């Protein structure tokens, strides 16, 4: 088992967005000394208030931390954090354990893993699912890829942030599993929105309708968590539309590499691009409803 993880490591954290802030807050509540890097100190104000120490650079963070979690936005952000001069692969001390919890390209995860090994570092890709609710309640699903001993040593840390923690296999496997997750969600999101539009046009009491279908074969996370937000006209992000578009794009790119066709995913990807084009890219994924209402001639 990794020696650093056997003891009480010093945590480094990069990325304090909608989910990252809550995840780091749980780590702080667990009693771990934590250092955080963000582009501006203001972005980390919430976790600084809970005891995290802000660092002005990745290099400064690496001077203190020997277990570093990253939770950033896009593959380009991951590349910058890991591969740029002054990034993690450049500045992390030998033996440091690096964990990327961003949803990013499986191929990129493999590249980071190989580079980490060459520098006597350890790397695990561990994307999560559960959105802002799961992050706040520490009920995220964690999908991990990398070397099994590192995963086993990291399980107590994942348990601070999540409820369902599963080792998927070699490096990149966590990201491939997250792609499966996003493909499934893409189908349920369009089904959820279209069922609400149909129910509205049919004159149904929508909360009553939901109480029936959410307890049967149609039951899913989106119906339980996002349909009520739509009924309240709450389109604020638990997960950004633009980030979902990014994820679906990665899945379609990987599907192309594997020579498989995913027409359902391609359709939902196109629909979400129209949501972003309408100016809702920074809204939650439930904002798909706004585009579908427009197509159906329903005034929102």
C-alpha cells in the first residue's frame, strides 16, 4: 500500500466550482490539513473560511501537499494543470499521489498516468456522478481507474465525498465508465423533459403525474432530482449545460475511435448545443426543457 496514504497525508485541491467546493469542504470536515489553488483567492473564499490554505500557484501547493485532487472544468484545464510548465507533473514531489476527479478524456487520463509513472508519481482517474446535490450530501458515485493498490489506499478519502465507490480497472477506465454514465443520463434527460411537455399539453397535474411514474419502471435520478426543479422553473446549475456538451462530445469522439454508432447520444448532443446557442450554457442540464418548450410552442 502507498506509504503516503497509510499515514495522514497533506491534501492539495485544485478546482472549487459547483461541486469541487463541497467536496473539499467534506475533506476539511474530515480533519485533513488542506491547501487549495485557484486562479483567484476569491473563488476559494468558502473553503478558506473552513480552514483551507490558499496557494497562489500549483508549485506552491506542491510544496506542501502529497495527495492532490483536481476537479476542474474541461480537458484543456486538465492538460494545463498537469502538463504545463509549473504544473503538477512538473512540480509534484516524487511519491505524490494525484487524483483527477474531473470528467475528461479517457485517452488524456492514460497520458497523465504514463507521465506520472515516469516521474515516480502515482495517478488515479476518478470522475464522479451526482451533481451539486451529491457533492453537498457526500453521496457521489466515484468511478476509479488506475493501479489497484492506489485505489484501495484512496478508498477512505473517496468515502468522505461519496457513497458508491467502485474500482473499474486500469488507467482510463474511470473515465470510460463516466462516459457510460453520461450516455445513460443523456437518454433520461430527453425522456424527462418530453414527458413533462406531454403531460402539460394533456392537462395533467404534473406533480401528481410525477408521483406515479417516478415509482415505476420510469424511475431515475433525473425524475427525482431535476423534474421538481423544472416545475419550480429553477434552471440554476447542479451541472452546467456546457459541461454536459463537453462530456457528450468526449463520448462521441471515443465512440468514433471504437467504430461504434450512438445515434441517440448524437441527437441529445445536438439538442443541448441548441440550448447553449439560446444562451443557457451556464444553466443546469434541466434547461433542456427551455429549448424543447420553444420547439413545442410553449411559452415558458
